[in-house]
């Protein structure tokens, strides 16, 4: 599973950056939700087609 918390930014850069605007936050959240839905739909389609147990 991919970690959402990995970030190469330095702490100073993170602490001095201006806060995200509401519009930017909404855009990020829409993108995240869209990606999650695509993964869920692919998982459901795979299950419906009878691929069996998900092997990792």
C-alpha cells in the first residue's frame, strides 16, 4: 500500500509555507476521492469477473 505521508520537504519549508486556500484544498480532495473511486471500481470489476483472491 502506498503511504500518503511520505514527503521529502524540509520541516522549515513546511512550517513557513502559506496555508492552502479553500479552493486548493477542495481541488486536492476531489482528486483524492476520484483516485480512490477508480481503485474501488477496478477492485469491484475484478471481483465481478471472478479473478478470485487478490494476490500481492
